[in-house]
């Protein structure tokens, strides 16, 4: 690939170098000790992407949040404020092609495969790189532990980012899973690409940082069994949390994530949790 920031191993594991990224921010609002900023992040050879950062004066930790398909960062503004009010900095990434301010196209694996086979960088890879830079940005700015959080398809991007960037302090996947690709006589290059975008091949690499999977038994978008199977591929420390509701984040999930973040307690202290 022409850009040195992305490479794929022979087996199909993506590596990302985000050192070429840079960021600028503009304050959107300040109220009751909570600040919201629009963060514009650029890298050579790629269009910029946008994020909304909401934070208290002295956050105890931070999250890089990847919304689900078709959901913009701005759609989570009220959620971001609730996290900030709990002492957590919340960077909602405007995923490329999700309909927000970041340019791109909706998830299109065939299109991304075409870019990959042509020696170009697929959008999927760029999104993973965006999330890893989010970790670096928050870590350098606040000096606190940073966690990858993703809902639905955003949970897939976030899992790969957490594996590709060992600096994340943990991963939270909500209503998410790996991909099921049809069997076929794929070329070696195509197979490498398929492996490179499938979070099933990465979730086991997040250890020793903890993995938390939230999934509803009543999920009508991604079956509960798929979430359980995804969890089964993770290494300890890990925890599976079934929640009430349907698909995606809700108040119960937010409360669970916030409580875990605030207790600052690694599951390695209780290795049987979730088993």
C-alpha cells in the first residue's frame, strides 16, 4: 500500500501507525463544568474526520466511542454529557460514511476489497486508524486511561482498534459480533483482506486489557448467540453482561459501563467473572 501508516500481515492482521495524524479543536459549549469541543483530525493522503469531545475539568478516564452504522457523533451528545458528568471524557468519533460530518461511504466491504486489491487504503482501515489516534489524542491531552467503546458495527471497528493499539486500557462492545463470511475459493489477497476486517480475529489479542461484551437476549439485529460467540473468542480478563432492551446502547448499558470505568477494577483480579 502507498501509505506507510497501514500494513497487513501474511495472516491478515492489520497494523496501524497513526503518527502522521494531527488535530485541532474548537469549543462548542461550556456549562456547569462540562466542555464540548469539535475535534478535526487530519492525516496526509486522507480526508479529515470529525469527533465531538465532551469532558469535565479533571476526568478520571476517557473513552473513544464508535457509533453504529448510520449514526453520527452528534446523535450521542446527551450521552456524552452524562459520561462527562460522571467524570469521564467522551470522544464520539464521527465514523466515515455514517452520515455525519466525516466524508465517506456507508459500510461497503466489496468496495473496500477493491481498494485493497488495487493497492489503496480501504476506508475500513482508515476508520480503525481514526480510533487508534483517538486513544493517543486523549492519552496525551488528559494523561488518563483510555478505553475503546463501540456499539453494533462500531463495536467491530473498536475491537480491531483495541487490538491494534495496545495502549487502550480495555474494550467495551455493545450489541456487536464478528462477521460471518460465506465459504468460497478466495484468492490469498482476498482472504487476507477478509481476515483483516473481521473482529473475530482480533478480540483475543486485546488481553491482558479487559474485554466487556454487552448484549441483549432480545436483540433483533445481531443475534444474542453471535454476541456470545464473539465473547467466547476473547481471552481473560473478560465479562459478558446481558441487558434488558433490544439493540444498541441504552440507559442500563451506559450505567453499567460508567460503573465499570469508575471502579477502575481490572477483571484480572477476579478471573472467574463472566464465565
